[in-house]
C-alpha cells in the first residue's frame, strides 16, 4: 500500500515545501522559547503589561507550532522535533544573556519579522504548487507576526 499523500503535489515539491515549513517551525519554536523566557524574566516599570503581552504571544506561538508541524505531516514528511534540529534550521539566534525590557522588545520585533520573512520566502513555491492549505497557513502566520511586530515596535516609540 502506498502511504504517500495523493494530493496532486509531487513528492519533490512536497519535500521542498515541508523543508520550508520546517524552517518556519524552527523559527516559531525558537521565538516561542525566547518570548516565554522574557515573560518569566522581564522587570522594570512596564513589568505588568509586558508580562501579559509576552504571555499572549508565547501562547499563540505554542498553538502555531502544532499547526505547522501537522501541515508538514499532512504533506507526508516528518516534522523536526528537537532543540538540535530547531537550532540547525532556525534563523533566530539563541541568547545566553538576559537583557533589559527595551532590548527584549527589540529582539522580539526582530524575531517576529524573521518569522514573517521565513514564511514569505516559501510562499512563491507554495503558490506555484497550488498548495492552498499551506498558503492559507503562511498567510495567517505572516498577518499575525506582522501585527505582533507592529505592536512591539509601538512600545519603543517615545
């Protein structure tokens, strides 16, 4: 019995799209971890509002990584699921320091924008393959991360 999905997307294209989604998954998971760490560690006069904002964002990211991984599986590929794999695939650097609140916000803006770029870089291939479910997922991810980046950038304005 053939266990490959019969979804009118050839295997090579499915593999390529799944690799792009794996990068998106790694970026999203790395951003989740960074945001969750900042939620635990933020201090200063904006503590209450940032603590809550970071919680909202990491909670959404926790749901998103599941959707991305499940789409990879629906394409017939295995989703990465280890810190090692994520660190090799992610464009978002890990950090060893614990910055102040303003630097946290700047770094989260960079992370949100990185996720947008990763999603956007895959969109042309997904569109050419008429992979509407993945296109929809990418569109939703880009919209949310662009909004999050805008909201975080707004906190940096004086």
